[in-house]
């Protein structure tokens, strides 16, 4: 063949191969940029974004510890009747029922399209993405392992089917993303158990529970599965952006596809997510749990309390405030779970009255709220750890402890970081917001009489104690250096 002809054929082939990709990229770039542009347009600019509006939307990112805020704060601040109806898949939320004041779900930000935007305040909690992935993996397995009481998968799955219809409460199995992650792990656990039975006795290497393939799917396999890409990675950014695979917008799914295909377009999503955090009433951090909780009580709690006191009309029709008795009851229900919540309580406890709630709010203060929170969280944690222990026993010797995490290979952790690069950036940004928020609250408190309430709440005390401790340490270090220096000098002299 003529060399120029050869070259021509070659060029045509190359172009034919590149063009679809290129045009897809161009298409995607347009789709993502348009989405980002319009998302940034719809920001509600308020004079005071630190003011609680009529509706509180708690954007609950899975595995960030949001459940303790829900049970130990929000359930004390809002009555059942004030809670918006929820569904955990595609929400059948009726925007005309606008008297509701609190919405707490795993739904993503696209939910805002169903809410009166200018009357809604959003709060969320973010977590270090690497820890969140570990926790997601462990929790999927923990919940799935509960099914191992059944002799086989068929009987386990049948059991779920029988539990579903008519059941009050909402179980983890109905909630995104667990409704996908748990059945996946359940199937996997049964398959591995069946394989063990066939093999007879096997020797299990006990050193690394995150890589114990005889018992559970190794972490590395889990994070590389398409399902993890779909549901877990960069999940914080996608949820805040409103682009999870559970999004309400049909358009979101194309944006999502584009971003997953062309990594570079993730920057636009990140930008939108950051702006959304900026506009939120409160952003907490799982890692700084104590300070986050104290701030939640001071920023959100205090405003809910004063809001309730100024408008007594909204009290009409409020059923009852759910108190300890309610939550401990749902806690002890064996088949319900982490996400067991208010829906059950709507029908369940009819005790208490409007008067009770009114009285409760009037006597409620930030300090008391924190006090109640402390008790609530410790009992919640006890229940959680008991359930976890009971569940993990079924896949022993696999047991996920903090020390085990640190033994996971750097290759795997690096992979998690790379798969969650957007979340890492977003988390860093959230830390900055948190620091600013913190400063703002401390300034505000010290400029008013509220300072007393700050001192009255245990979280606040810890903070001051911490400062005091830090000063002591610095002082001791200085003394030590001074003494050391003198000693050295005297040695030199000798
Ligand atoms: C699963 O277990 C149930 C209950 O023991 C039993 O009736 C059924 O035959 C089992 N199914 C299979 C496929 O082994
Ligand atoms: C979300 O992801 C799950 C798990 O991969 C999948 O089964 C489901 O169909 C997805 N939903 C949408 C709307 O894409
Ligand atoms: C797993 O580890 C925890 C904490 O290290 C321990 O309390 C628990 O008993 C262990 N469970 C099993 C089944 O080994
Ligand atoms: C804001 C509001 O509705 N305030 C009412 C609270 O209740 C008193 C007496 O019941 C009314 O006089 C207020 O108007």
C-alpha cells in the first residue's frame, strides 16, 4: 500500500476512535457546567444565614453519626406532628402539608426542589471520608450478618419479605443506600458460609479482618465493586450536590454519569457542594464530636426553642414530644435498627399532650438540652455496641476494631483516598467552615448573657478546660526547656 494511503487510513481509524469520546466529553462538559451554573443561581441569599427558618432539613449523610443528633437533639426539640412525612426511597412528600417543621433523611439535596426553598434551613454533618468508607463497609456487614441466624439465603430473604408489609417502623433495609448494600453483603455472606461448609475444615488467617475472604468480602474487593462506585464513593459531595443515584432530578443522573466518566468534571460538582455548605445553617464534623454537638445545641437548638416560644399557634395539633420512653422502646425492638425512627412512633405512643410539649419547650434551655443529650447518647452507644458485638459474633473471627483499621495496607487506604478525592476536598472545606462557625458562636455567646449557658453545658466546659489544659502544657514545656537549657549550660561550664 502507498505509505500516504496507509497514513490516511491510520488517521481515519484514530479519528473514528477518538471522536465519540471527545464529543461525549464535550457533551458532558456542557451538561455538567449547565447544571453547576443553574445550581449556583438558585442560592438563597439571606441577610442572616445564621437564622433558623420555618423548616429544618437535616441532610443526613450515612455513617456520620447523624442518628445521635436526630434522636438526642431533634426528637427533643420537635414533636412527632411537626415532623414531615418521609419515605426512604422516592419520597411521597406532600409539599402542601407545609405545617411540618423538620425533615431528616438520607435523601440528597435535590430534596430541596420539593421544599419551600426560602423557608428552609439546611444542616448537615460531614466525616473524614476514609473513616466513612470503613464505617460503611463494617455497617453493611454488621447488618447483613444478622441474617446468618437463618439456615440459608432463601429462608433469610423470605423472612425479610414477610416482615415488610404492614410493619410499622422503617428498617435499614428500606433506606437508601442500605437497601442495596445490605442485600448485596447478605448474599455474599451466605455464599461464603456455604463455601466453607463444602470445604470442611479450613484454616483462617486471623491477622486481618479486612482481608479475611473465608468469612467476608475483603475491603479491597468491596471498594472496587461497581456498587460501591454507585453508592458510596464521593458520597458526601454527591449528597450535598444532590447527585446521588437516589436523586429526584432526572437530569441529575446524566450529570452523575458524566462526572463519573470524566473525573475532571468533578471540580464543578465540588464547587456547587462547597457553596451549598456555605449557605447551610450548621455544618458539623463527626470527628469533633463534642464541639459539634455543643455548637448544634447553641446554633440550632437555641433557635428552635426560641422559635417555639414566640409562636404558640404552631403548637396546635402537635401531638406529643417524644421523650426517652419512646426512643428507648424503639431501641429495644430487635428487628429495627439504626434508622428505626419516628414513623413508628407516629402511631405508637399517644401519651403526652400539647400542654406537655409547650411546658417542655418553656423549661428547655441549651444547658438542659446538652444535659439530656449526654444521657441519651451514652445509652444509644451502649445499645449500638451491644448489637454490633452480637452481630459480628456470627462472622467471628472477623472483628473490626480500631487497631485493625490501622493495620490495613497503605495501598488500600490510598485507593480509598483516590476514590473519594472530592470528599476529601469537601471535608477540608467543611473543617474551615466549622472553625469559622465556632468562632462566630463563641463571639456571639461572649457578647451576650448566654455566656452563662455556655458554661452550664458540659461541652462548653470541656472546651474551656481544654484551653486551660493547653496553656498548662505550654507552660510546663517552657519550664522544661528552661531547666534543660540551664542544665546544658552548667554542663558546658564544667
Ligand atoms: C432453606 O432452609 C429452609 C428452612 O430450614 C428449608 O425448608 C429449605 O429447604 C432450605 N432451602 C434450601 C435451598 O436449602
Ligand atoms: C442505584 O444503585 C443501585 C446499586 O447499584 C442500583 O441497583 C439502582 O438501580 C441505582 N438506582 C438508580 C436510580 O440508578
Ligand atoms: C471484638 O472486639 C471487641 C473489642 O476489641 C471485643 O469487645 C469483642 O468481644 C470482640 N468480639 C469477638 C466476637 O471477638
Ligand atoms: C404569635 C402568637 O400566636 N401569639 C399568641 C400566643 O398566645 C396568646 C394567648 O393565647 C395570644 O394572645 C398570642 O397572640
